[in-house]
């Protein structure tokens, strides 16, 4: 291999750019230039690129850890003289070259989500039924829930804790919403290599749905609420029997039941209709998720 003299950095040719598309993330590119002199023999570009005293692709910038050497561009000026451009690129946080993507504030977007709920009465609590007292089938109402999507960066994530939160509702007041209303309904995490962070970081997307507590209290917004009715009832001795109509024939539609499982004396009395509530999700503190903490790298992503 031909001998190469020690590369010399050209301070007058240092250039750089900083850009952003969303006003949050900042992409930085810095260019350094070197001259490389070799002995007058058959020295090729690939030999110059491999010179030990030149920065190598993947090396950190000497002053900015967030930047990596991504490209080297040699140009032969004379038989013994090369000009080598070295490009460093990377992403920095909002506070300048010493901050990292972990310092980025959360990216928050709100939207709404509709769901259909079966109804049997109107806004005035009047039954939706015929003049003969027979209710209609398949009458529903559109209920609007609020949804927030949060994207932020974390140093680490706790997947077992995430697993638990995906089967939970909030036990605390979260973003101003009462306990029981919020549920983690979406999650994704992408690992990003960052030279200034030894292990890189995680870009996390979390979706939380705030359910409108329709016909129930906020704590039970995600509970299963079922009308207490069926084809069977309890007799005076507490035994289960097949429910029958006035003609002593087995009913062909579910009948309303009271708290004890007996047929309601007046099934058209809406005030007497009983609903059963069943809790199906555990309650966990959603503020512990750290989604809105000031500094993302001080909190694991799922409140671990």
C-alpha cells in the first residue's frame, strides 16, 4: 500500500445546515474537509478512503455526539493530492446540540371516535315503542368518544407493564377526565439508533380512548352494562324455571327481571328496569405512564 501523509483538515471549508419540517425535530448536517497527500505512485481513491487518520463512516463527530459520519467524498486534485469531504448527519433535541431526542416534548393529536349503542328510550326518558307497548328492534344512537394519540421518545420501555395497561382503565384523574373513563387502546414502539445514546431510544406511539359514560357513572364507563332479562326466571322458592307468557306458553323473547331474578310485574315500567354492571378491566394509574412528563428520558414508557 502506498504511503499516505497525515491528513490535514481545511478549516475554511467547514459548512453545516440545520432543518426542521415540524418545528420540533431538528436534522443537522455538518461537513468537514481534509487534504491527503501521498507519494507519487499508484494511489487510488479506495486507498485514500481507508486512511486510518481520516474519520470513518459511523464515527461520531468530535464535538457533537448526536452526529455520525455518513459519507466521505474524495476528489483527486493532482497525482499526489486528494481533497476529501466528510459529512456528518444526525438529529438533535429542542435545546441545541447538547440535547437529545429524549428531550423532545410529546406530539399530541386529538380526535373523536363514534360507536353505536342500542337504546329503548329517548332523551326525555320516554320509551321508544309502539302505542301497544311493544318495543322496536335495532334502534341505536351514535355516541362520540374522545381519542388522544401521543408520540414521544423514551430511553427504555417496559413491555410487561404495557401488556397490563392494554387491559386496564385509569384509576386516577387523567388529563382532566375522571377515573374509569380512559383506556389505552393503541400502542407501538420503534427502536431508533442514536449515537449520543449508547442504547439508542424508543419512539413510542400511544392511543388512549376516553369513553363517554353514557347511562352510567364515569367509574363504570368501560364496564359491561347488560339489561337484566332472559328466558328464565326464579319462582317463589328461588328455583330457576322457564318464563311463560299470559297463555302459559314459554316466552319467545327475553323478559325483564327484577333484582332477585323474578319477572317484573309491569314490564312496561321503565323505572323498574334493572341493569347489571360487570367490571372487566383492572384499574391502573395512567399518570404513571409518563406520556406528558417534561423530560421523557427520566420515565419508562409504561409506568414501570
